[in-house]
């Protein structure tokens, strides 16, 4: 029986044509990603994204819209990930807060700077989310407000295209 996909959330926050990203160490390699992480059991998607952004960047994140739901299969491991990407704003930065384990630093990078680092992106979803953000087709948060991990894991991967 195929393994259930990992359910994750990611934040797209922009200021002055730059996007908030984290530089993190994954398998002894430094990569760039949006602030992102797994949804914990019993946690709503919105609570998860607020928590993940705070833990990884020390910024408070306010979700404003759902950007999209993405399915990606890692070719190296074969593991599938369903990513709920949220658009929002950040405020209330706490420079004294330690960042989550594995996070080396945070950056504000332009789309061009991310393209130049394409070989160091955690997955193709990083640029895909930026492109979709630029296209501006957002969904209301109400579409996922009550969706918790127990509900999210019942999706079949083929249903989340």
C-alpha cells in the first residue's frame, strides 16, 4: 500500500519585491525554501503556518489567502508531499528568538535571486509558488479554515493536483 503523503504548509510573504525565505541545512546541504513545515496532529492548517513561520523566521505571520495546494514527489526518496501554500504578511519580528533546528538564516530575496539559486532550492515548489503568487489567483482562507490534519490525510495524492 502506498505511503500517505506528508502534509505541509508554506508561507509566501513579500515586501518591496523580495520574498521571505529560509536557508536551511537538509542532509548536509544548504538549501533555500519558503518558511514551511509539517502540520502537527490535531492542528489546523492556519495554526500550522503561523507556528512554522514564527519558529523558522522569528516573524509573526498573518495568513491572508490560500495560494494553492501542490503535490510533489521527491525523485530521490520517492516521498510525496502535499503543500498548502498561504499568502500573507509578516510583522512583530523577534530578533532575539532562536530559529528552528536546521535553519541557518533568513533572507529577503527577489524572484531573480531565487532563480539564480535554482540549484539550491529545496524543491521546484519554491519557484512555482512565486510564479503563482505573481499570477495573483488567490483563494479565500475559508476554503481551508476548518481543515485539520485528520481531515487532510484522507486526501488521495491524485486528488490534490
